[in-house]
């Protein structure tokens, strides 16, 4: 049932704007969505208070995936941190590797060879393709279109094959390390990548027809989860979620890093700021990533070193200082705040994942007055990955 | 204890007041029991064959290993051809794949989900972090040995295991079930006190009944 | 950045300026100036985006450093504000009314560092941990390895080698 204009049966606002919800009145029901629930993005949970089939209050609960990375990194040397950082965010691990490596390089004053920078950009864009493909499947699945998930997971697997060829691993690549990247591109990589990109484009065209032109999806997604553009800064909204609200926030353009200044692209923007607009921005952003991968493979210098010689990493000390490195991951601004105290161990690492702001404060606001059936779709549309919230 | 778990007096829709004690009233009070094998060997073998061919996995992605479940559900690796499928609720599932590290907070939910599953049921621990802590060996928030808290029938190593490794693991689990060796649920019932003591040692705010059935 | 620092310094008594990159600098300031400075930066200088709010434990000096990182998108620059708090009974004014999302950061800091933010919504509710009894885990004096060994059963057979010593033994088995 859609939003009821007659609010007499629903909780009344108090003078201060909050809703007057008396749980003992028998009109409300506490409902837990997650952590064991198919309609939740990963291992987290929502505590919903519902009135009829409408959510009147929601609370995000996180912490189910907390491993204490920021603490663990304080007792590992700088090079020992490198293999564990990718595990902070499972579906798009490369951003952790890049941000961590860039932060260490900046504090230690290490120059990265040019070819390594191109390869890093390539990997980040490939990771973005993976992440968006996974998102599209999840978003369609939340609206009951299970077949899209089958197609996009297959397409993601094609890209994982390229990752495997390049890095030797499907999920955790451990490829971007301080000083450069671990290896050069294999022989014939560009040709096989082009083949993969073409197949993904074909699948995306079908996804566009079946998912985005679908009457059911339009009926449910248009107007759902509207974010007022004026609230973006208050809630720290970044990435595609902000771009779908008409603000061209894109770290790749605003604070260029790696080789992005040398690539031709315009941030993808939509105006409607609802679930449909966010899905559409991500689909078009995915096409942009495919284009960027082509530009990178065409513009890359033919050969060159991919790794600088590091000092003996067993006794590697980094001068005192603090820095913040950011990048545009598929969900928004991903950043590492690294503090070094001059010893061989990081003093403090803070990971700023976009889901941190999106899934807690923003979601708790958006979820009010949403139908229970749309909660999953709304949550997926913010593209949250719980492991980066609690780390 | 949370407010909603406390004993309270509730007024029903017909105006009659009655007392509710959620921890006692909402759950079965008896402990799990050991399921003996069927009396005739050939019947037990038939049962085991049927169990092995219908592995239904609980859709609870407890850790990062959950990301390799999606490729398994799709045509590339297609676990469905082995009679494996995913179910949304514990009542319909008989295999609990612990997909990676368990934080203490998730362990509590995992125990509840496991206890709500119906017999016969199996547990597979996925990834190095379920075996000895793996990458998180010195973390203050993850358990290091899954088999102290839940009866594990099979471990699949790797960080993270590839889909092929999972498929091989499921085939091995089938072999164990057909050989009548996947007796985790019975072990849990036999050593219930020991498992509970271990669980309560790490879960400090135990606000649920001892057996969530 | 230096120009901005000069302009701000005319209004507020500010501490040292550390320019990390042309587009990133850190300023130390006293806690009582934080809120007016945040408002000034937000309304006059375009720093509308609170990137993160986190803490660093300088246990040797007996203080926590709170870092408020602000971003000015139009000017493509970031400014980190460092506020030093005494470690004993650390408490700080909440800024959730300026940025609602700060409440989440403050909840985490309360739980992980034990820094109190009175009047921040939900600040006393558990956020990430559940049933935690020890000292807040991100504090430097909390030993995670010791905690893990005492609280969790370990599987025997796991060996931990110190990388530096291990490499020395491998490369120079006879000793130096």
C-alpha cells in the first residue's frame, strides 16, 4: 500500500518535530530486518518500528563484522598492513590498497613510477565495474527481478577473470602496495580486456531494457527514497548518491589523483534523487568506467618500471606526520587518514568509508514513511557495504 | 537486559490481562536431543542418500566469504546442479555455511540461527579465519576456533576460498553425509553443556534462552 | 592555505599550521574555539563537507587528538582541525547540530576511545561492540593480542614469527 495521505492513524508529530510513538499502545510493531535476512545488504540489521505496513522509525545496527582493523594495524609494521587492508571492504577491496599505499608513500616521500600509476587506475576502474555489477543485481533483486542478478553476476565473473589473470586472485588482489604495483600487465591483456568489455556492454544493454524500462520497477522506484539536495552536506553524502541529486561530486574530477587528469570524462549526473535515478547514475557510471578502461589501456606508456625500490621493509620507519588520501570508489568518497609517529608502525589509521555516513544517519532519516516492502530496495540504493562501516 | 525481554503484563485485544515472560514463553524449554540412526541399516543409508542430495544453505552471510556465494548461485558455477540451494530462513535450511570470521556479536546471531535449524543439520566453516583466526589471529573481537562454539562438520581453507574449492567442499560434505559421519548436530546435543559454557565465556550479554528453539 | 590561515588567525587564536600538501593542511586550536571556527569555515570559506571526525591517542603526552577534517569542494582543499583533550575524563562538545552525521562519529569515538560527547544523540548506546567490559579498545593501553589470548580458545599449532628476527635467522644462521 502506498503512502497514506490521511495521517490520523499514524503517529502524530510532537512540537519538536519527532514522532510520538508509544510502543505500548498496540498500534506499533518492532520488526528486525537482519542480520539473517535476505533483504539486507550484508551482515547488518535494521530495527524498524512499523505502523500497518509503513515504517515510522528505523535504527541501523552495525558491528557484526567488526574485526578492529584500526587497532590491528597499529601493531603491524607498515608493510605488514598491506596484505590486511584489502579485507576491510570485500566487494571493492582495491580502494583500500590504493588509499593505504598512497598515504604511506606521501608520508615516506616515495615517488611512484608512471606506469604503476596507470596500472593502479586501471585496477581501480576494474574494481568499480565489479562493484556496480554487483549493485545492479542486488537492486533488481530487491524489486523481485532475480534474473538481472544472474546476468550481472555472470558479467562480474568475466571481469574477475581479468583480475585473476592480472593479480592471481579473484577477490583479494593484494596488488597495489606502497611503492607501486606488484607486477606488469600480462601479454595480450588489452586484447582480452576488450573482449570482456564488449561482453559486459552487451549484457548491460539487455539489463537496461529489462530492468530500467520495466513498468514495475518504475512504478516502485521513482519517487522512493528522495534525498533533498540541500541535505547532502549535512549527511556527508558523496558519490553516485550525491550525483543522482544533481550535484556533480566526483573525487576523480574534484581532487584528481593518479592519472585521472589525463583521461577525458564528465561526471554522470541525474536530477531526480530517488532510487531510480541512483540506479541509472550507477549504470551510466559503469559505462563510463568501461570507457575509462579503454582510455587507460590506449594511453598507457608501453613499458617502464612498475615498482620503486623500497627501503628494507623490516626496519622501515616513516617520519612523523599525518595525511588524508581520498579516492572515488563506487559508493562515494573513500579515504584513509594515516598518522605516523616516526616509528615503524602506524600510530593511527582511520578508514572513512562512504557507507559509514550513508547507512547510519542518512538511512535512518530516509526510512521513515517507507513501505516495508521497499525497505530493502531503499537500502540497496544507497549501496552500503557493512564491512567498511565498522571495519 | 533489554526492555522487551523483561517479564511484563500485557492487555489483550479482548481486555484480559495476562503475564508474558518472553524468554520462557516464546521458546521451547527442552534441550536438544540426540537423533539415533534408523533401526535398519539400509533405511539409514537411504535417509543419508536423501540428505546428501538436498543440501539447503541458510542465506546468512556472516563474513566476507558470502561474496563467493553469489557466483555459486549463478550459471557459471551453478551449485544448484548438485542439489544445493539457498534458503532465506533457518527453518528451511539444513546447512549453515559460516562464511568467514565471526565477531562476538555475530556469533550470538549465528548460534540462534543454528539452533533454529531443524535436524538433520550441518555446519561448514569457510576460510582460514574460522579455523584458527587467520588474518585476525590477534583481534579482540573475532573468535579463533569455530568448533568450540558450533559443531563443525567440515572446514574449507583459503582466504578466501574459490568457488571451485567450495564446490569440492560440498562434494566432500556429501560424502561424509552418505557415510553417516556428518554427526555435528548429535555432537552438539551430546555436549550441549560444554558448547554452552564456551559460548557464554565470550558472549557477555547473554540475553536469550539457552536453547533457541 | 597560508592565506586562509592568516585570515583565520586574525579572528581566532590558532596554533601551528602544518601544510601537508598544497590542498591539505592541519591547524591546532583550543577546544573553546572549535565551534565558532567550524561555523566560520562552513559559512564563509566553503568548507561545507565534514569528511571525518576521529581521534588519535597520544598516550605518552596524556592527551587525545580529535581531528575534524573539512572539505571545500569548490576550492578543492581540505583543512584538518586538531583539538587536544586531556586523556583523563575526556569530553568534548558535540557538533551533531552542525552536521547530523557527526553523531555517528561521536558514538563511535565514545565507544572505541571513551571520549564523551554530552547531548549527542544515542551517544551512550552501544554502536559496534556488544557486551564489552574492558577499557575502550582503540586506546593505546589496550593490548588486543593479550585480550585475544585470554578470552578466546586458540587452536594449537599456530606459530607466530617476528619478521625481522626470522629473516636474520634465515640469512645469517650462524649469527652475526
